[in-house]
C-alpha cells in the first residue's frame, strides 16, 4: 500500500504519454505523475490514477481520456482512482517541470521555500516570462486549486505558480 | 446496518466539509474581489472533493444501494451532523474569514490525528486532505492578520466576527456516541485531547492580529445531534433543489 513506485507495463507507456492534463494541455499525465500503475490482468488493462487535489475536476476527464486512448490502441481497460499514497509535486518529472515553465507556469519549489514565498512574501519564484525574481504573490489560490497567482514587478507579466504539495 | 457507528462517524466528519463548502460556494461571483472570490471557491472545491471521498466510503459501509449523491443530497435537516459553526452565513467578509479560520485551525489538528486511524481508508483520506487544508489555514489565518492588524474599520469588523462566532467553537470538541465508540476501537479521534492545543493556537494568531480573545463562557451546541440553527434549512434548499425537483437526475 505504501509503495511510491510506479508500475507501468512497458508496452503502455507510449499510449499513456499521449494523454494530457485537460487543464495544462502541454503536460502529459505521465509527466504529471498521476498514473500510478497500468498492468495487464486477464486481457484487460488495469489503470490506477491518483488525484492531484481531492476536488480536481480534471480527474473524471483524465479517466475518460485514458480509456479512449487505450481503446484506440485496441485495449479494454478499467480505471480506478486511488488516494493512497497521496500525490505529491515531487512526482512531476523533470520533463514535466520544464513543460510547465515553458507553458508559463512556475514549477513548484521545495516545501520550506514554498512557505517563505506564500507566507512571508520572499521573492524567490522566477517570472516565467523574463526570469526576474522580483515577483509578488497576488493570491494564494489561482485559476485552479493547485496554483497560486503571481505578478512580475519588472515585466508586469501575471503568471501562475504551481504550489508545492507534500 | 452492521457498521452504523462507523457510518455516522464518517458523516460527522464529512458534513462539516459539505456545508462549509456549500457556504463558500455561495461566494462564486460574489467575493469582495476577484482573488478572494477565486480563493474561497477553490477552498470550496477542495472541501467537496474531500466530501466525495468520505461519502464514497460511507456508501460502501451502508451497503444498501445508497450512492454518494444520495447521502449528500437526500437527507433531512436532522440527519446532517455538521457543527453549527460551518452553517453560519457569509454576513460580511470578516465573518467568512473568521468562520474559515476557526474551522481550519480545528480541521488541521483533527486531520493530523486522523492520519493515525486504524481504519486505513480514513487514514488515507486524511493524509490526502491535510495537504489541502494546510493551504486553507494559511489563507484564512493570513486574512485574520491582515484585517485584524489593518485599518480601524477592518479591525472592528474582524473583532466582531470572531466574538460572534466564538460561541460555536466549543462544539468542535464534543463527542457523540458514534465518536466514543470509534475512539474505543482506535478508528476515531479523541477530540477532547485537541481542545487545549486548538485554543492556544487560535489565541496566538488573534494576538498577532492585535485582536482580543473573546471572554465568553457560554457556548452553543446541537449540530452534531442534528439540532441546527435556522440557517441550515436554507442551505439545504439550495443544495438539494435539483435532486428534489428532478429525482435521480445526473449532471
């Protein structure tokens, strides 16, 4: 139960990588770390996914999209939502973090620095537009539950910061 | 039902999040400004997500075909076991924040303990929820400080809201019959043990916010037994309307 390892059948990786997060389309659900296992059992692909946030409305869509992608590849599937172990931003892959930054969302910092930024207004988060650290927290909650809103004080660009979840 | 105590215990936890989530949802498009509007509704969304996990589990325990939606939407007022605090109205932004902070501070310590429950499903839900709730508490305590240590007007409004809602805090630490049975089995949390820590923490934040800790000895109670303030009926009317008007409708 407590394993944090992903168990993905090699032949399924390429298919699952095509499925993207509906709210962050540049990010594959594999790079997001929401797929915890995908294995063949009696000819059916059993997939376990875990929500980023409990109320994340994207989970239903992600489940449907996985089903569809596997169906197109000729597989029947069964999707299960699991809560344990709970998702953490550590599961976002380096490729995923880069995709976030390129898309204009600052990638999550470590837990302690995250606290300094969100509680004590420390200027650490880099602007995704110009790279300046002269940025300001606008709101602890952004366009989705997983993000906070920031603005760059140099180039004035507003951007999202993906909050650290551990 | 074989496991009635566990079922009632889960509802006792989940109903707090359900009713508070509904209250915060009322602010959709009506928050004082865009950022706080989005924050309150994001917190609402987190709470509803948590409620789904609890009710899905409760539905399994009940084992009589009632779905998570039935449990959420089709009970009568007396069957909701939330504390009175969470059903109090959004009188003004200070009240919304005071209610949120007084609940979040409790919710955090409660979930911290629930992670140790011998019931693995409840422990897993708690482990998931606490990460979200720590952000809620940061938001609400931050606003208590900003309004308390703000202008003369914001301070007086914040102080009034804290004083008015204080009478509902003691109930957080009352035990129901289901609670007692679950504590005895190692599944439930003994909330009485959390009381001192809660009030110390809350007093600390109020002090930082230059607000006074209310000196009130008389407290309101009843929600955990299903005896609610007049506000709950109105919340349920809105919450249940679609299911009552169009039974079994799906979104």
